[in-house]
C-alpha cells in the first residue's frame, strides 16, 4: 500500500446521493425504460449492470487521480466504490418503488406480476447506468 488511507466521510456519501438521485429520476418515470427492460434478456440486463460497475470504477479511479489502494476497504473493495454502487442502483430502485413504477408500467404492458422483480431489476440496471455518472461526478467534483 502506498501512503495513508483516505477517509471516506459522510459528506462523500451525501455528494454521491445528490448526484445519483438527480440523474436517476427522469429514467424511473420514463415508459420507454420499462418497456426496454421487458424486451431485454437476462444476459442483456446483467450486461447493463456490469456497465454500471465499469463506469463507476472508471469514473472514480481512472478518470480521477484516486488510488483505490489508498482508500478504506471492506472485503478488499474500496468503500467509496461500494457506496457508489449502492447509491447508483439504490437510488433508481428507491425512486421506482416510491413512484410505484413497476405497477404503473407493467400493468400497462401486460407483464405478469410474477415477473415484476426480474423486470424491475433490468429497469434498475438501465437507470443505474445514468445514475452512476451523476453519483461519481458529484463525488469527484465536490
């Protein structure tokens, strides 16, 4: 490890939350996102989630001068990165549930209720692609 670990503070999480929620909102209430999710395969949904992870890591540690080896870790994974992933996926999921988006859109599309959790997960992955950009940018800028 090179140098002292950088403390991950509550202010860092707050910045991620503001950025994540700011960009998540428009995608949660857009019918096209939910329709797209219903047409995606499980592999495509997983690929969307992987894109979120790659964008998040790249934004935190490749586009910025942060060294992941100098940050506080949980199980070998930088805490800042774990927080970014939680905010990116969590902000989309929370807004989707608060706005009752699954019921609103899936009822309109005729999606059986038994498929809602999987279809919601794919929609969350789509929204998280955009949310992670806002969360990582807010974390890096402020």
